[in-house]
C-alpha cells in the first residue's frame, strides 16, 4: 500500500502571501478584481513601411491631472472614455499608447486608465523616453513583434 502525503505547499504559499500583506498593510484584491496589463515596448527600425498610424489616434499624452491630448485634441478626463469609444469604434486594433507629460500622482494616472477602459478589450503600452518613436526608429515592439509605427511624414519612407 502506497500512502501519499498531502501537498500543503500551495496553501502555505497563499497563507504566507496573506501574512505578508497584513504586515505591510496591503489589502489583497478579490479574485474578481480586474487590473491593468501595461506593456513597456522597445523601439527599433520599421520592418514594414505600410503599417503606420498616419492619423496619430493611438497615442494619448496625459498633460495634467485633468486633461490629455489625443493628436491635436485636448480631452478632459471626464470625457475621455466617450471620446476613446468613438475613436476605437471603427478600429480593429485595441492598443492605446500612453505618455505622461506632466507631474502626476499614480492615483491620477490610474484614473486615466480607468476612464480609457470604457473601450472593450483595450490594451495599454506605456511610452518612456527610451521607447518613444523617433524618425530613425519609428516602430515599437512588444515581445519581439511590431505593435505600432509612428508616421513622421513622407520623408520617413525614403
């Protein structure tokens, strides 16, 4: 007769995580809570000259705790969800590039992402100074695949 020992490691790991949260004063999220998946892309040369965002509507620049810019349009935080729903209503790609161009608290940043989540299945990529597209490296990559190419004018295609 073979007697197997019960595997307590999963339960112990969960208990350890809960104790650590209690010690640090962190409230663990319920299993039904939804968070954000934020990609951190890298930039590089354009592998396909035909895939560009010629209208610039995939880029949101947060300019203050209450306003963001989408291309040349200033959008207030309270109007952001509706505006993005209109923009993405005729687009199959569900990727929003986010750049912060103002001193902002993390709470304010999350408020913008919450407002933008009114668009179903929207994904976010955070642009940093090292990942912002340039004329020499206009394409952004995530996990080795191109996800976005900034259009800089006809001279970028020569």
